[in-house]
């Protein structure tokens, strides 16, 4: 098993956690700021990795304990003494607004460190836009722009999602035009 140390990158850590969970039979999909960081080559820098899972926290804790992660009391977070990043496990199922996503709808990204179960670029933009719309979180909109400027986006799927979620149609047009600059 790979060793986590001060030189471990965010991508390496994400892949290592993902593979460790998969070997333990735990389905968990990287979402949130960690996915944004990976899709933007760290233009946006996250301090955590959010793996969404429907598995019980006790099972997750047992699965990642061999990596050296320690559960933070009273939280769904785990810290490691050798890395500044922490791992968090928001309760599943994976959803963007009111749109639920089955485990098999996430993608598996082949990294230099092995496979990583992660939301697609289009899905992470949905996630960021949900935060933008529901909490008026402007940095989330900017993160969506960052992802769209570097990754292939399924604009039709994004528009269909926005319509289902009641997102103002001009929001998608604005995001797309800003990503093309």
C-alpha cells in the first residue's frame, strides 16, 4: 500500500483513498472542491476531499484506517498527520440540487496513480451551480467557470438539468460565455 507523506499530491491522495475504499467494497464518489481542484489543475485549491457515499461511517472508517486516517470526533471528517488535506464523507446519495445520480453514473478517471471514482466535469458544474443558485455563493459559480474552461462539458445535459432545477436559463449562457474567454 502506498505511503502518505508531505509530498503526496491531492490527486495521488484522492486516487489512493478511492482505490482503498473500492477494495473494501465501499462505493464513494469524489465531488465538491476536491473534484474542482483536479479538473482545474489546482486553479481552485481545495483543502479537503469530499467522497459521497451511502455506506455507514463505521465501515468507511475501518476501510481507510490502514492509510493512517483518524476520524475527527463528532464529524464525518478524517485527518492524516502527514498531509494538510482532510477527507470528508457527506452522506449519499450523490445529488446536484434535486437531481440524484446513481453510483454507476459517476466516471472513473484514470490518473497517474490509478483509478479514481469522481463526478464528471458536467456533474461538478451542476454541483457548483446548485450552490450558486441555492446559497447565492458566487465563488461556486466562478469554480464552474474554471472547470468549463478546461474540460469538455455536456452543455445539453447541463441545460436540461438547469431546467429541471428551475435555474434561470441565462445562468448557463453566462457560465459558458465566461468559460470561453
